[in-house]
C-alpha cells in the first residue's frame, strides 16, 4: 500500500515486514501493524496539510488543453480497440464438385 500527499511530502507505505509507516518530509510520524490506524493518521494529517497547500484553479488554457486531450483520446477509442485481437480472415469453404 502506498498513499502520498505530494505537496507536503506526506507518505503512507507498507514495508515487507507488514509495518505501516507514515512519514512527513522523510521524518517518521507513525509505525503500526494496523492498516486502519495508519490510514486514519494519514488522512488526519492530509486534511491539516490541505489547508496549508490549497488546490489551485486551472487556467482557461489548461482546461482547454485537458479537454482537447480528453476528446482526442476518446475518439481513438471509438474507432479502434487496441486490446482486442483482430479477427482472423476466414478461408472460403472448399467447393466439392461431383461428376
């Protein structure tokens, strides 16, 4: 499990020994075996930090660029499905002629 809040360098990771580790700017805040407690601490810290690092509004140019990218990506999906194998061409049946 890996969760992060990048603006404040807040991380929640699970190591190979099964410990959940919450770190803030590379300083250990909490180490526990229970996932529920680690996620609760991570979410509490994240809520506090979101007040210090508010999300900014996208500019009109950024919104336009994202919309155009979304539209172009969805158009490709309508015409072509790259995950599906192409259908094999069928051979015409052999004709049998008697007599």
